[in-house]
């Protein structure tokens, strides 16, 4: 009898998930509000259900499982762990505690749980509206960060030096909220940011790679411009980060599966910016960590999701190479020409190209990470070689704006 894996989300990052699942002998049913998203083309079964509509997702999954052999429910690279946990509980499948999943997907609840366990992070306040936010901002002091509560990709995130843009920041934050319309205000922490992948198995947090994140903060918005694997941090600091992830997992009640953190090194000490019960996005765990380490985090976490034992060969590095996700940043405006794609594919070290725009599309101002027009994934034997490949790649791809 065919074994089915329910995958919540059909975006571009789910394509490698489906590929791995098929290689594991599984069939997949993909849930997403649109049947036109990239992963739907590879799905064995599909359903047009929003990943945020938990009731509809649970109802469909229950009905599907009545006539199919569903062995697990899964996602990676997208913040729908609450939906995944709800389906898993309803079907009696392997999954994390629903409240833990819900709190991972709500930045206020996350901050409160981490603070309760004294996990280092920014000071924070929250507000129902702009007027309350004004008062809470005075408590925190400027500079500060305004955030939406339950979205990702830096949507609704704004860094403020003073009160002049606070009202608009609150409007934007609430616009991007799904379930919780409150506004989060955080102390601004200055330092370099890092993406930390781990896998929790039998209550133990295993290290799965740290990536150095690159940002452009020039216009009050947190727009990630690139990410490099492996981290160039000293081993001692990396170990501190993994220990911090273990503390965070305990605080959040995560006892199995993927557990990813966005950490910042502030005055020499790591602190937690955000955590989530999934693998890293940004083509990191899906493409770059396999290129850099020869590991397979997707297979490892699918195994846990379907009740298999963790195969440690999937998470032990087989080699060390450098990889990077980089992006072109054309000016805002209408695209009247794109060239250099064929030449880009021939560059040694260019592994994957994901161009998300075409001629005639309009490039918007970069107010969050989702506005990026595309991604180029690179790999090389050394960091210096990687930088040369990136320079050549970005000079080769030309996007002309009117």
C-alpha cells in the first residue's frame, strides 16, 4: 500500500522535499492555497488549502487519511509548524506539542517562553495599537525594532531610530499578521546575524551547521542580501550558539524534529533573535548545507516525521566546502530586459539559479526579504574562491530597469 507524506506548503523550497520523499519511496500530497505554486507540479496528490487555514487543513487531512495510508506530515523552510502539529495530532502521527508549535509561530509567545527560561535575547514589549506602541517604545528606548507577530521573511519588520516612522511601522506590522494582530517591539541589538540549524532527537539537540547572514540595513528595513555556509566564526563561539539552541529547545518544549534559530553575536555573546520548529529557508538547508557538508537534513527530518529512527549518517559532515546564496538587487521599476542567464549557467561554481521575475514585471522597493527578484546559489572549495565566483555571477546577470 502506498505511503503518503502530507507536505504543508507548495513553494519553491518544497521541491527538494518532494524529491527526497520520492527517493525514500513515499508519495506526497501537497497543501497550498494555490495549485499553481512550483511544488504542485511534482505532487502525487494536491489540495488548494491555505497553509494558515488550520481547520481546513486538518479536515482535509483527516478525510484523505481515511482512504490513504498517511505516514507523516511535514514542512520545511516555511513557518507553518502550527498547522503541521495540528494535523499530526489529529492523525496520531509523529509531531511536536501543539502549544509549542503555536508559540514558535508567535513571536510574542516565543519571547515570553524564552525569557521565562532566561534564554538571552532582546528586551521586548508588545502593543495592541499605535497609541500603546508609543508608550511601550518610551519604555524600551530607541533604536528599536517593530515586528509583525506571526509572519516570516522579515515582512513587517522595521528598524527605527526615533518615533517619526513608528505609526507607519505599526500599520505595516499589523498588515502582515495572520492570527494575532498585536505589535512586537524589541530592543535593537547591534551585531552580525547567523542562521543555526539543529535537529532534536530523543530530546538531544544535534548541530547541523551555522551560516553567516548578510543584511542591508540602510533604509530601516531588514533585507537579507546573502548567506554563507559554513560560518567563519571561531569554533568556541559556534559551540556557544549550539548550547544556546539547546536552552531554547528546552524552553519551547521541542523534543523532536527540526529546530532553527536566528542568532546574533552582540558584544561577543550570542543571543536569540527568533527560533522556529523547521529547517532554515533561503536555500540554506535545502541546497547549501548539502553542498557544503554532504548532509541531508531533509531526509533526516522526514525520517523523524514518519516515525523512523534518525540515520546519523544524514547529519554528519562528509566534507567542508563553502557555499553562498546571493541575489541581484536592481533598482525599483519596470523590467525591460534580462540577459546573461546562459552565460551565468556556464560559470564554474554557479550551482543553481532561481530567477523569480521576467520582462514586464515591476521591481518594488526592498522592504523585506520576499521582494528579492531571484537567487543564485554558489559553491567553491575556499571562501576566497567563493567571493570571486559571486563577483563574476552578479556582473554576468543583467536586469535592465526602465
